[in-house]
């Protein structure tokens, strides 16, 4: 259950509240105590969002905290160790990941206007070549030691966005779970095309109307009368035509939880979405390592590294998923991870294709 919080509340829910408030421009101590400073931050947040500014965190305030775009993302200064490591990292068109985000942020600080999406596409390629031309580095679009050195020389105090998954995160996870790195990357790519966040820094979600139907019923709410006029978000059986675009999913989620004014509707709506880089359903939050839905969404908002941790928790001792993944038994893994409709969506074939793509070794000579 989502708890109502107010002055003098204590505990883990207050910790999550304070973390969420900090994402909207506050600098609260995350100390488990709802004091006057936290109350003031709540009131200011409520005013900005057009809510009743009473300092009490009820369902409408929780919904805005959990589902609105953050004003601040997880950032910290680049370290000398990271500079050394990046200087040895070769990036070019087609590269992906946190290292590409760092490149894009460096280029943006020097005048480019790139989406920091971690994808080295045509825009990034053009920006790199322009930078190399400006600094007589040989405009081949390949970011090697000399290009990194000039970028760091011109932007020595860069604060990095820590929300993207790094190559080191993936390699450590693969080692910890005894998996091949290409297997981890294959699941990531198939589930979310390698993107854990929208451009506004909210976790990517997919709202499932047939799951919302079940989640409402599980909470003692009859979905039948609610479905009239809401056929695109509430229906008894899976319908592939209902989804809409990736960018429309939060609108569908907002519409769903607004069908009622109590916590059951908000929880049912959040539970009916798959979240983040590995698209784990909200109703599976406990298997993914979160005690409740507020914690699950809060973690999903932190970083793609948290998405990877949730994936690790989810596949461990859960219907032999880890065993089938290690064996590259794509069909049995997809059946358990994606459900019985995996064949219709070619999940097993797409996983194998992505694995082979990441396993490929460039031909020499």
C-alpha cells in the first residue's frame, strides 16, 4: 500500500520521498524523518504541480513525484581514473552506452546540440568530425586517444550524467552471474532497444491495458463499468493495437490511475507497466528486489545500473530463467520472461540475432 506521509512521519517511505524530492531541485538530507524542511519541500513541490499545498503526501502528490520528469539527474564529477579508462576506449559510429553519453556531454559543453542518448549515430558522428577538423585531429569520426585528450583538455571539470549503463557495469554483471557479455546486451537490446530513459529522463515504460484489468480486479475493483470510454487503457485481453508510441505511455498511465482517487488505482496502474532497460513489470517488483511499488519506481528513476540490478534479481531462482539464459536456450527464456506470446513477437529469434550481432568479430585483412 502507498502510505500517506506528513510532518513527523518516519521510516523507509520518507527516505524514498526525500530522494524523489531531491530530483526536483531540493538538497534534503535523506534521513528517514519528515521534518519541517522536508515539509517545506513538499509544499513547494505541490505549488509547482498545481496541487493543494498542505505539506501532506497523499495519492496525488505521490503520483506527481513518481511520474513527472525530474529536474535534476544523477550526476557527479568525472574522475582521473575515468579519464584514463576513456582515453583507452575507442568509439565510432554504431557505438552505444555510457561512454557515448560522456562523449556527447563533452561535445555539448563545447557547442554541439546532441541528444545525450548514448547512441553514436549520424549527429554524433558529424559533431565529432567537426570537432576534429577544428583542432587538426584528422576528421575520421573515430574517437581515440588524441580526440579524448583534446576534449578533456577543453572541459576539465565536467559533471557526468550517471544514469546510463556503462560497459564496466555490464561486464561486472556478466561475471557475477556467469553470463556472456553478449547475452546481457542481447536482452537489453531486445527489451528496450538499449534505452532505459526517455529524453525527459523518465524511465521508459510500456502500459499494458489487459494487465490493468487484472490488477484492478485483484484489488477488488470491477473494471467493467470503468472500461466505457477508456478502451485504449482498459480491456480484458491483450490487444497489440492498443499501445501507441513510446512517448505516449505516461499519458496512458496518467489516464489509468486517474480513474479513481485512492491508492488502489495508482498502484494498479504502476503495476501494469513494464519499466526501464529490461522492461520488468511493476507487479513483479518484489522479484526485482523492491519491497513495494514506490521503491521500484524510485529505483528505476535512479540509473540504468539499477535496471540491471533489478534484472539480476528477477532472473535469479525465477522459473530457471538464469539457467536457460546461460545455455542460450532463447525459446525457454523468452517463454518465461515475455510470456506465452513470445513466438508472435519473435522474442526468441530477436534475442538470438542480437546475441550473434554482439558476438561477431570483425574480419581482418
